[in-house]
């Protein structure tokens, strides 16, 4: 997969996560912030809707994607922005743990 | 202090002078000098509003027509007919400063307060981050305040007027009343009340635009006002081909996310102070901003907007929340915060609607490919954004600074009831 495709995927995941987010909470706010950071780095021309269905599953995929993108980034500002976005997704997961996660 | 708060103090001082039972007995010379400063401050404001830029009426117009067409000149003429006072030896800075002796002479104290706060109000207007009060709807609000102030000046002069001067005084009061009435009809925007002199904190070098830094919890209201100022459409936007300062998707998303964080914190502060109604009002804004953000998810821009001032000001407030998240603020500050937060919401809504409807820079991203609504000439793809913006713009309770003007209203009522 190319880097661009990964960015498109991350964007698509964030679009659906933000759209499906429940009432306003600190998790919603963190997701919104993560979306703002990703569109700062990448502005896609199409939306790639994710294949993952579950909310928690999408969060896990997104976190891995953002970590990978940040680590492979060759530009400092982009790398830091993506790390920030990944941290925010971790924050959301901490508020709402994925199914099957240790209790 | 904002312009509105300064004008409230002026009105309270003038009300106290009108209701004073006796005429001043002591320190008449100083009272006259301070009063001269008040008259000069009014003249300065007339100039700020464009007195010299507008041609004076050539013909002698009917008084009511003159009030409608040349309100600034009508007010300037009233000011000119007030008895002149020769300048004294004391500089304005000494005359306007608070004096301990004023406690013994309320007349002098009230005149000094009025003069000082008229001058401070002028400064707020002149040094505001944006100059939105120069828009006609907002300027009428200021003209109305000036008309009432001048009406009060004339009423106070009338008490010591000779019989010969009385007909002139009557004419002046009727003229001031006509201008006040005109202003009341036309002043649809009271947001000028929230204008304040932006502190000398600059973004970048060479005296760039001012970002209000949040040093203490009380600064959040001023930071919100500065943000609203940066969001407000400006004349310069028309020529801003590079979209640098225009509000767009970046501004919408940044403000939505930042305001949710701020309003959540403000709600918890209000709750802690037992201000449950205020807390609910802050919480009521949250879904509106969430909707706004959600409405932008599938949108993009033909030409990317940067909105650096909006982003910097919003970021400053959100960053400082970390330091002040457990702040304790008094009720007055809470109300100021609520008013300023409402103004940000209303201004965001209005600016985005204007941007979507007039520029067609915002486009929808389809699943397959980009679809440019600007090209096909439809606003359909931005319908959600328009609806979310409208919801914010229609936030009414104390929205757009719905002017905190109880004392000004009281002064106007008192003047209406005071026969010449």
C-alpha cells in the first residue's frame, strides 16, 4: 500500500468515526481534533469508506495506521502532527476501550 | 473594559448628575475643565464616526430630515452650541485621573467619571482588533449612545441657562431626540458594545495583528472577543484573492473543536459557582458546534484557506485551559464569558454562511471523485454546513452581545421624562 492510500484510509476512518460519534463528550472532542490534524497533512479528493464496521475496531485500525504514517514520515512537522493525532486516538480508546480489551 | 461597559459607566454618571438635587457649590473651575474634557471626547468620537468625511448639509434642512440624513452634523451642532470653556492649565491626564477629594464633591466626581469613560470608550473603538463597529448597522448603535449623551449634556446645561438660551436648548434637545430615534430604528447590530482595545500583543513582527494572550481566567472573555473579531468579515476580504484571512473549513473546524473544549470548561466553572442556568447555556452550544464540525467532514476547498489569526487565537485559549482548568471566577466574569462565547458562535455562523453563499469555495468530496459545487452552481453539497451555520447564527438569547445596556436605557427613559 502506498503512503497516500494509507492517508486516504486514515481520513476515511476519521470521517466515519466522527459521524458515528455519540453525543458530545471528551472522546468526540478528541476525535474531532484528530480529524483536524489529519486534514492538515492530507486533503483527499475522494473519501475511502473503511471496511471495518465496529466503532472500536475502526479506532484500533486508525491508531495503527497513524502510528505507521508518523514513523514513516520524512518531514518533521508532518511526523509530529500525525503522532499528535495518534495520541488523540489513544485517548479516545482509553475513554472507550475496544471490545475484548483487558479490564 | 469594553466600549459597552464604558458607556454604561458614562450613563450612570450622567444619571446621577441629572438626579442630583442641588447644583455644584464648590470647585466650579475644575468642574468646568472636566466637563470640557467630556465635550472634547464626544467631539473626538464624532470624528471617529466620520464627521469630517461627510459633507455638511448645504441647505437648512427640516430638523427631522437633518437627523436622518446628517446625524453626525446635527450632533456636532448641538455640541457647538454648549457654552465654551477656556482650556485650563492642567493636562487632560491630570484632569481625568481619579482624585481622592472627589468623595467630598460628587458633582465633580460624576463629571470626571463621565469624561474619563467617554475617553476610554473612544480608545476601545480606535484600538479594536477589527474595526467592525464602522459597519453602518453597528455605527448607528454608537450614534444612538452619543445622541443620548448629548441630550443629557444639554439637560444639565439647561439648569444654568439664561432665558435667551432656553429656546436654543429646546431645539437641541429635540434634535438629539430625533437622532436617538433614528439610531434606534437603524441600529440592528449592537456588537459594537463588545469592542475593546486589543492589548499590544502582536503575532509576528512589525506590529502585526493582535492576539489576546490568556494570562488569567478573566482574559478568556477578551480572547473570545478577539476571536469573534478575527472571524468577522472585513472589507479587505473582498480583495483577499489568496484567501489568507477568510474564514473557511479550517476556521470552522478549529473553532468548532476549540469552542467545545472551552464551553465544556466554562460550564464546569459555572456549575461550581452554582450558576446552573449559565452552565446549561454553555452546554447548549456544544451540539451546535459538533454539528458544524460533522457538516464539514465530507467537504473540501477549491482554494485552501489559512485563517492564521483565527487559528492562533483559538489555539491560545485552548492551550491556556490546561493552566486554568480549575479556575474560580466571579459571576460577573461568568456572564462576560457567556456573552463573548455567544458572540463567537453567532459570528462563526454568519461568516461561514456568507462564505458558502457568496464565494462557492467550499466543495463536496464524493465517494468516487471530487464534485465541485461551485462549477455546477449548487449549494446542495454544502446544505448541512449552511444549516449548521444557521443554527449558530440564530443563537439569540444574549447573542451578538445583545448589549448590556440597562443604564443607557434608564438614562434614555429619564431624559424622555425630563421636560425642557
